[in-house]
C-alpha cells in the first residue's frame, strides 16, 4: 500500500481544475469583456538529466469535471515510440469520487462531506477480481483549508500551518524519533486558474486538489520547498526551487530544480536535477 501511495504522491505534475476570470465594468459605453473560463488540456514534463519526458492529456465530462487523463512516456534512448505510463478515469457520485487507475489494478475512493471536501481516502487493490481495501486516511479542515491528515495504517498525524492565506509549514506530530518536516516559501505570484502545486505531504493526486476537493489552495505560488526526514538509519533532505512563466492568469511553464541529500551509515550522496513542465489550456464557453 505504501509503495502505491508513494507512486501516487510522486505524480505531482498533473492537474485538472478550471476557474473563471472576471473583469471590472467601466460603463455602459465600455461594457466589461465577457467572462472567460479555461481548462488544462495537456502538460509536458521534461527531465534535463535523462532522455525521458511525459505528456499528459486531459478530457472532461459534459459538466466540466475531469473525466480522465492519460500519461504517456517517451524515452528517446531506449524506445522507438511512446508507452502508456498511466490512465485514470473519474466517477462522481453523491458524497464520493472514485479515481481509478486503469493500468495498475487499484482505485482511490474519496468520501466527501456536505461542503464537498474529501474527509476520507481509501485505496482498494484488485486481486484476482476481488477488491481488497487498505487502511484509510482521514482529513480535517479549518476555515476551509486542510488542517491535518491521519494515516490509520501507521497512526501518523500530519498537521499543517498557515500564515494568512499561505501554507508555510507541515510536520508529522505523532512521533519524535523520526520527524518528517516540510517548509514552504510563498512567492509573490498568484494565478486565477490552472496549475497550482499541491503540498507533497498530503495523500492526494493534484487533479482533485486543483478542483477544490481538498479545500482552498494557498493564495500564492510556492517559490521554495524544503522537506526533511530523519530516521535512525537514514537522513533525507530535499530542496526544491520553482520559477514560473504566467500568461492570461495561468502558468504556461514551470521550472523545478531539486537538490537531494541522502545520508546513512553506509553511504552519502547528493545531486541536483531540473524538470521543466509546460501547460496548454483551452478556452471554454460559459
């Protein structure tokens, strides 16, 4: 279950929400432009240190909700063509969302409260045609923003702290011997719609976070993220710096530079890599 959740959490560069952009009215002689609505239709992630890149295409239902996305991988060194990395579909019901991975025989079942926020997430593995539930996560909110998550399997409690409208810190507060800490530095940049990075420490996929099912996102884009995990055997530190290109109220390009340090009694290593992601949107009629 942990490997599956880690894989889901690692898929951090995909999103699928839309938000309208409004303009102020001048007067009757100069009426305000019509409202515009955009939705993400494709993103491309390129890794500078490999010959691999990914293209994710999104589709929507007749209500404008994310219906599916397909992530295709390309490796110019070892493969002559693309390969299917993942294919997700979404089913919406009364107080629930089913997020199904059609390539790995599992699905996420999200339970929603009356405000439309996810309060429980549970993974179901499919083994020989039988659905096998894993232990769930429970989530709490305060002021419309996520306050904590609890992993029933491990008992780990992750708590989130805000400065005004921005998430700045989260930590695992149930244990002292192996803390997991995340620091977020907000930038001065905001977007009206499109991609906004979700905190990696939350057990979710970015699609539902961007659609508002995990509460209000931070007001500003993250410029720097620092994560630290220190167990008795291994110390892991990751620093991520983000730069953005914004047009028409949404991100069209994001550059992520990650430096990772690993230390243990057996080995020490460090390295830096750069990922560049470009986003394509389409305008939708209201």
